[in-house]
C-alpha cells in the first residue's frame, strides 16, 4: 500500500464556468488558467494564497481516514479477532512523535500488523526529485580507523570498476573534491551529497598517505542504480554457485518481482 498526497496535476482540475463560455484548469507549476470554449489562447489567472501546514493535524486526519477505510474494506469483518478500535487508540498516541512520512508509514504498519494479515505493510510515497547521497560503489574495511578509507571490495560494473577509474582492493581513498577524509564517518557521506552523476575528484593511493597518490574523476551513482548493481551481483553469485554444485546440470532463475514488467516479459516470451 502506498501513501500519496493529493497534488494538482497539470491539465487537471477542469471546471466549466457558470455561463459555459470558458473553463478553468491547473497549468504548469500549479498555476490556475482559463481557456475560452471558442478557439483562443489560455490566460493565466493571478492567484496567491497562504498555506499554514500543521503536520500534527494533517497526520491525524490521514491516520483517521486510513483507520476507517482499512477497517471498512478488510475481507474479515471481525478483523482476525483484533479490537480494531482499541488498535486505533493505541497507535494514535504515536502520532505525537512522528516527524517524517517514513515515520508516519511505520505507525500505520504497526497498527495494521496487529491484524496479522500478509502483504499489508505500508510504504510512504516516494518524494523523489531531491538531492541524495551518492555512492562510489565501494565497500570499506570497517576495522580500519584511518586516515582515509581502506577499500575492502568494489561493486562490479560500478563507478570504480572501469579502466579509467579503477580502484583496487586494499587501496585507500584519502580525499573527495579536495576534502580530506579522516575515516568512515558522517563527514564522508556529506562529501557525496548531491554528487550522483556529477564528476567528482577522488584522491587514491596504495598507502594511507598523499605522497604518490593519484586523482581520478568518478561519477558516483544514486541509491537506485546501486541497488540494481547489487541485485545483479547477487544473481551472478547464485548462478555460479548453482552451476558449480550441480556440475552444470541445473540452471538458476531469480524472479525479482511479480510486477507488470515481469508479466509483459512472460507474455512476450522473453523471459
């Protein structure tokens, strides 16, 4: 289940004027526009408003609507023997500590968990579009205290698994964009904030000193791309293991999900 906020969509919100001569609709960037029924060019209507956002009120309203709708459509009217009203009272108290969409979704998930029904977890809507902390596609030695970061492994097909940007196991990353790295701390991740897809200078050496170090330019990747590479690596490892243990007699197939892309592939005969 995915939680979404209702936002104006360009081209939507169509309302016909009382006299039938024109209609109003939502334009780009949430602007309100009007267009005559007869052939004409649209006009932008000057509009401004003050929006006072009270997270507690919004979350409380959303919580109550979710409680009512989930209870109304659940297939078992007895809610698997759970006192649904009591669950509402119990988890409504958690709203006071909610500060993000993720935390709000967690509260709903815990409430739904009382019913003990499969596939009923709650996920927050993706906010997307904003800056994220990128990844170099490198795994570090957590036992190494610094200076710099010691490379324990690299992600196959990742940013540093290329001839021009190669970083080897056992090497050290000493700085990013001219900023020295003391160790695997919050400071390191700050240096990669909003760097996905952007040329980033990384100082690398075979020893934890700057003497003789080389600078390479890398384009870090976002979380989504990293997850895909991680998945591909898991499939490769499992396929190789099955091939080894079965002496090549068995094949390995992993179905990542049962979404629309999988259904289309099956129907097209490409899977």
